[in-house]
């Protein structure tokens, strides 16, 4: 490989960079870097610098399509179209929250309890360096406690105030539901029991209880809890 | 500018385009999705094959097979879209399969073989693996399967992939890779 580089050196005017680290990279660059539409910039002394992602790295003008310039229009179209929900299990019942709230899904790390926290907060965990409160949806939904399982997951959600985790028994899938498949929450039931429900989705034989992520994950107590 | 020390562990995602495997910085990849319907965009740049709607976000699609000059096969069960960052923009790179994530030390990345193009950004910024019999590194806390299986993988420069003449450089790389690593060895990665 070294001989190939030397041959090319002999053929054209060139500059040669050797990085100070001494990791063996050398590149040969023509004095006039060719007619590329990419943003011209000083070629990095170490080509691997370009390989590793940095948020402030130069982009490519070829990606400036302008199609992402109307996010409101795109969102408007989607409101009428199917919405995507992340379906998960608590016990034997299937629940769902809008996928837009979900940031990631992780296997539950050890949960550190926080003394004197609200009853629905199980504790905190660390996900990629960030400390996140983990909420027990069973407590909010007045479900009996469940046993820990290997399939349990923490669904990390963003609800505007920061990130929260939701501990569930199992994550099923992402399901798309058209508005016609969603029934509003039943009015006849006790308002407390349905407080966190956004509706009930039906997919064939499946019934998925859709939850309002904002209400479920907010740190302030629900109206009912404030009274006790 | 990030300053990687040679012993630093980096995580690279190995993926397959055609019959060859390539590597990308895992931090560059936002997510990996199965194929989505691609909408054609009239008068788009030559490197863009269309756009996809990913949960309401419109993302340009770059077909890695076409950029590297390999056969563009219909989407199979193994086809994936790598949703990747270039600068502040996001694109969806179509690949024939995602192999694994390797954790390797920075020092086990070798310079890429010298190729045809000298002007403009290089398509391949390094190489990993391809040396049968290389002993496993001293630290046992990470795997280095790329080296053990002897499979040569080139580090792909995603920004340079958008350039018009990437196919020539890729063809030259495949010829060189074919000379170096011999017949493909059975893969031990999980799909």
C-alpha cells in the first residue's frame, strides 16, 4: 500500500499530511481539490475524523431538498391518517400510547428507590448518563401489582417536561390505528377509572386501551390523588 | 474536533451492500427500520432516490446499492433503511442487510487501500478485519469479531457516498478486497 501512495505522489503536485499522533495515516491531496459539489473544506489530517459523527460536522448540500420545510402540513395530513401507538402489556391487558411520545425502550436497569416520592414513582434509573424517573402505570391505573418478568421493559418517554420511564410487563409492537378504529372512552364508567384513558382501539379481535401519555407521565398528581 | 486515542473503543455498525460488508460509526445511525414505501421526487439530485415518511418526518432515501454500483435487488426480508445523520441532516440509506455492531479499539482500524480517486472526499476512510490469524486483543471485555472472522470491511464515508462518482471507487475497492481476503468465510454473526 505504501508503494501505491508513492507512485501517486510522483505523478502530480501534492501535499502530504502526517498527523502528529503517529497512527500511520497519510493521505495525498492534489493542490486543487476537484469539482465536487460538496462543501469544500480543509481535508482533515486524519481521514477517520470525517468517519466519526460529530453534531457540528459539515453536511452535504445534496441533502437540502426542501421537502422538510412544511412540517405543519405534513402533521396535518397525519392527523387525518392513521396514528401509531406503541402497544404494551400490563398483566393480560394490552395498552397503548402514541409513539410520538416514545424516545426509546430499554431493559429495566436496577431501579434506585427515591424516598418520599409520589406513590406512582418507583424510583430512578440511569439511561445513557441521564437520570430518569420510572413510573408504575399499574399504580396510576389502579391495577394489582405484577411480578417482574424477563420481558419487562422501561419505555422512555418525552412529554415536554423531560423524560420519564414507564415500567411495563412486555412491549408488543407498534400498531397503526385509523381514527375509525378508536372508540372514545366509555362515559358510563366511573370518571376516576378512565381518567388516563384516551380511548379504546380495536384491531380485529384485539382491544387496546389507549392511554393519554401526558396525563400518565406528568409528575403532578391526578385530581383524585390530590384529594387523598 | 474529536481526538480519539488509539486504545479508545469505538462502536461501528456492520452492514451489507451487495456481497460486501461496510462499517459506519454507530453514533451516526439514529435508527434502523425495515423498508418503507419510497415516494419519488421529481428533479431531485442524482444521489437521492426518493423520500420516505417516517412517523411524519420526510427523509431522503439514498440507495446504497446504486451508489456503490452493485445490483439493485428488490427489497427483501433482510433489507433495511439506516436512518443516518450527515451534518445536521438525516437520510435513509438502503442496505441489503445489517450484520452486527462491533466494538473495536481505534488502533485496529487500518488505512484504506489506495484507490482510483484522489480528488474530492474519499469513499472509504479505513478498513477493519481481513487478516486471518490476527490474535484477539489483550482486553477481554469487548469482542472483536470483525478481526476473528477475517472478513475485510471498509469504513464507509457517508457524505462522500452522495458524490456522483462513488461507483468507480467502490468497484475498485471490491477488486482490491477480492484480492486480499480470498473467498468469503462463513459468517458467525446473527442476522
